[in-house]
C-alpha cells in the first residue's frame, strides 16, 4: 500500500456488496471490494459502483462499508507493575 496516500488520510476501505444474480433474481450473492479510499465521500468506491451499475448485469441490493485508518498515533500504556530481573 502506498505510504504517501496513507499520510493524506486515505483509509483501508472494505465494501460488502450484496447483489441479485442475473439469471435468478430472487437469489443474492456477495462480492467483497477493498482499496484505499477517502472517507466519508469514498470516491474510489463510488467509481466502482458506477462501473458496476453500467457494466454488470447483477442489480445491487445493498452495500455495507467499513473504513479504518492504517496509520494511527502510537498507543502508550503504563503498566501497574514493575519487575526486576537479576
């Protein structure tokens, strides 16, 4: 993954796309899409969904999106115990 994009606040975005099978519209199938994208507008995901709508026969049912930063501030925890080894 591209570090410069991560520093520009791109986040790892995962979309679970539920769609109707073209030959059996009563059945649903799942497709997982994952890429770096900018929250909350998600331009890369929107481009992909526009492509899907134009080029793929399976009609979309729903899309669930999860997004997480890959570069975060370090977590510092202080322990309540101190051990000494001799």
